[in-house]
C-alpha cells in the first residue's frame, strides 16, 4: 500500500464518515514490538501512552474501490501531543 499514488486514495467526506467506517479505530496499548514507555519517558512527558490506530484506507483500482487497513502507532505525550517517535 505504500506504493499507492496519493491521487488514488479516496478521502473521507468528513469526521462522521470516518467514524462510521472506523468505529473502533483507536486503542491505548501497553507496548509495541517490545517497547513500553519507561518511568523516565513518563516523567519527562515525552511518552505517556501508545495508541494503536487501525484506519480503513480506500483507494481506486481501475474500475472499483478497494479498502485496506493501515495500522499506525503513535506515542502520546503527557500534554496529549501525538507523535510517531516511540
């Protein structure tokens, strides 16, 4: 899916459509691939939690639309800022 041209992606029409198509997209998890936020991460504020995000990506394929699930992992700071530098 990384080779899909951005122009082939069908964008959501708004938040309501996103929520309808991805009702359980986000989950706070304890660790990812063996990494768990340490006391130092939490104390410094850089990483308080990790969120797993499963998003349905829909892209055009010649004559029809084809959905695929893309999974991203985001670190959440103590202030609520999401970043992918876990």
